[in-house]
C-alpha cells in the first residue's frame, strides 16, 4: 500500500478512499467475471456441438462439402503440415465421440502422427497437460472410466438442450 506524508505523519492510501466503495466495485467485477466465464463455457459447448455436426457431415459426405474457411475452423484442412499439438488433441477428442484416456490419445498419435510424439520428451505428460487445458477452456470434460482411470471427452451440448425434432441438434438462427 502506498504511504504519503502529510503534516501529521504518514497517510495510507486506503485511508484516503472509501474502502466500502472500493470493495463494492471489486465485488461487482467478480460477479461479472463469474458471469462471463459461465457464458464462455456455454459458448464453448455450443461450438463443440456445431464442430461435431460439421465434422460428422464431412465424414458422411466427404470434406468436399466444406469450403476452405470451414475446413480451417474444424481443423480438417490438409495443407501438408502437421496441425499443432493442441489442435491435434482437440481433433482426436472431438472425432472420437467417446471419452479417451491420455494413453488412448498417445496410441492414436503413435499410429497416425508419430513424428508429433517424437517432439515431446514425455508424451503422456504433454497430452495430459493439453487435455487439462482443454477442460480449463471449457472444450473438454474430465470423466472417470469404469476402471477408475481418468479420461476426457469433447464437450457438446446434451441432446436435451438441442431443438427437439432436429436430429442434427441445430437451432434456428434468429
């Protein structure tokens, strides 16, 4: 806390302001932050649902149904270079349609993208770090498997949140 001198000795900066007012501003900022974080989590769920829908359509009908921008947005562009490690983990998790352990993802990398794993001293730790970061971003959810081990699944809106009668779960645009 900053101290200043006046004629009577040092004065704390907190003595110069109404701390009740400052605390109220801090409380309001905290509430707004909580609200924004909640909204971000809801938006990330919706993004996950839409990405899964687009990826599913591309799996059914081929990537040709997607334009270049969509290919980039759903991490399916094949520009000859490997996607980033986080993007690759995201893509694996999103397309799996089920919870995967870090070991599952490492095995996928070993089969499909071994060069990417070779860049990591401890691939399991790297994958686990990325998966936990995706949880922090609201894109994935950590779950316990039947054997008690931890796994992660891509977050998408539950079917009950989707518009009933629409098998794709798409909501009309207003």
